[in-house]
C-alpha cells in the first residue's frame, strides 16, 4: 500500500459559536452540522491544483470544458473550500479522439483492425476533485461523497450570467426534473459525483479498487489463478469473450446457468493455461463477468524509464510478446500480407500480447 497519512478531522470546540457562513450552510442542510470543524485554506487568488500528496482517493465532483472552463472550475473550488469546508482541487486533462485506435479482432487481410471515434475531437477538460481520503471504504470518504451530491453551489446555477461550462449540466437538469425518484430530484448539480483513485499517483496495484467479490469467487477454485500471481504485472497472451455479460445487479450463484459463450471462453482459457503449464510456461488464467484471459509471467515493473520519458520494456516481457504475437504471412491467392494468430492445440492467441496489471 502507498504510505499515505490518513486525513485527520479534528473537532475544535469554541465558545463564540459558528461564523455566519457556517450558520448559512447548516440552515441549508442540517446534516452538515455534524461535520467536525476543519481549517480549510480558501483564497480566491490561489490555484489549488491536485498533487500526488492529496491522497490516494478523491471525489470527482464536477468537470468543465470550453471557453471559461478554467475560471468556473476555480470558482467551484473556492466555494467548496470557503462555504462548504471541503478540500477541493482542480486537475486538467487533454482528450484526443482525432486519431485512429486499434480495435478488437482483425480485418480481411489478417491485420489488426483500425477504428475511429464517433466524435472526432480534441479538447481539454478541467475536473474539480475533493480529497483527500486514505480508503474508498472509509467513513469520511463515503459520508463526504453523499454530502457532495446534495450541495447547491451558487457558481453552478444554470441561470448564472454567462452560462455554465459544466459538462452535461443541462442534460442532468432535464433528467432531474423527469426522474420519478424523490431522492434523485433533491440532488444538486454534483449529484453524479463518484470516488476514484488520484490520477497523479502511479498505479502499481496498491491503490486500485478492490475486485468485485463475485469475480473473486469465480476464480477461487482455479489452480493457476492469476489473483495468486505475486507480482504487479504479467503479459496477456490470449483473450476469450462471451457474447453477453453476467448481470451486475445479481448475486453470484455457482449453480446458476451462465451463458454458453462465457462457459466456452472459460474452457478455452483453462485448456490453454494447462497446456502451457505442461510445457513449463509460467501461465495463469483469470475469469470475470465478460471474458476469460490467459497471461504469462510475473514482473514487478514493465520496464525502465528513459530520459525521453518513454519506458524501456523489460527484455523478458518483449520475449513473451515476440513468442506469442501473430505472425505475418502472405494471404492465399493474394499479394497482401496479413497477421495470422498463433495457436496451441487449436486455441488462438491474441494478435498482439500486452503487459497488463495483475488484478487484486
């Protein structure tokens, strides 16, 4: 686990009573009066940008994009700090959907399928985050998340002068009015807030969210269970998907009938793992709600950072990738050269093996 110091909320008893801002806040929501008083720095001229030191877990309260996004994000941070006594920060991220990406499967020439995003765009988005929490399950994280969903910051009002750059603000307001749930109707403009890991902390597996208990039980009887891999990384060499996923809202029952495609995917992964193991290969299998995979190897790092900011891939990982990746081959009755997946006992490997994080 990362060595983060948990947030300590200290209650301070004072004889002169709450300040006017606190009285206003408590009048809006009496539940907030139960929060202990904390000294939160709030300066409208400061930039409170997210850092790795702001805790391994944060709440994504809102996000902004377009002209004026940065200013409105700063206004929300200031109001959350000054009025609601919450440690809020901004974090900028660039999204580029203008380039092609590698899709699943291969085309008619045996080459990796290239796809384009439906919306060809490149833009910056500024998120407002509330931290800092040591665990997703901690009472302070869950209580704060629930409170954020019902706050009504002045700076997020839709009738503000100049409009708002808050993402999906109008859509959320429409949904709030037509929703039949009284609870959701009462939520504020940050009603879709959620907890996530601090994006600035390198993810070595220690701060990732815990696996669904359903998935853990699916793998508990597997002999070469990937969850038992002691390292942080492995190389995925084969993937088998079912056509449907298991209902996320239902509890797992080992005796229930599961999709034939999912069963077939699991059988392929298990057979391939056992054959690789019989050949002395350090193989693992893993099954979740929508696919089964086979991986090879145990590595604590993917490689070594270079001076140009890229990573020099571990030679052992490269060796696995080269061994199991699809081979280039001239297609029958054609001048084209395509990629033909390698197989073992009739079971195909992925066209392009990739290093992946070991799930925990």
